[in-house]
C-alpha cells in the first residue's frame, strides 16, 4: 500500500508541476477563447459597422449634399422670389385640402 500511495503522490506532484510549469495553461486557454469567440464576433461587428452603419451615414451625407445642390438652384437672394414660392406653396396646400375635403365628403 505504501508503494501505491507513493506512486499516487508522485503522479500528483508531477501533474501539479506540469500545470504550474505551463502556467496552468492560462495562455493556451486565453488564446483559444480569443480565437474561437472574440475574434469572430469582432469581425462580424467590424463588418456591420463598415458596411451597414458607415454606408447609412455616407448615404445620408450624399443625400444632404444632393438636396443642397438642388435647393441652391432656387436661391437667388431675391426676396420677391421667396415670397412667390411661399405664396405658391400656400395656394397648393389650400387647393389640396379643399380637394381632399370635397372628395372625402367632409
């Protein structure tokens, strides 16, 4: 029995020594966790940010620029022109409201 106990103790010490010698395999576990879980998630979120979020932001910027260029065609600095557009808009909205009331029967 003594020999068996000594063998078990030696094996246990060798196992503990190997664990401590290899730093409890912390680096291998950490590296495996990073490579298996964190890096794929980071790649997905990076692609989502690059193509979806940045694409939406860039699309919004392009649309704002195009709208600005289009609206600049109507700006000439002449107050009478602005008043004419405002009056035309009021007439158009009034016409639409009257038409809708007539069609809907209100």
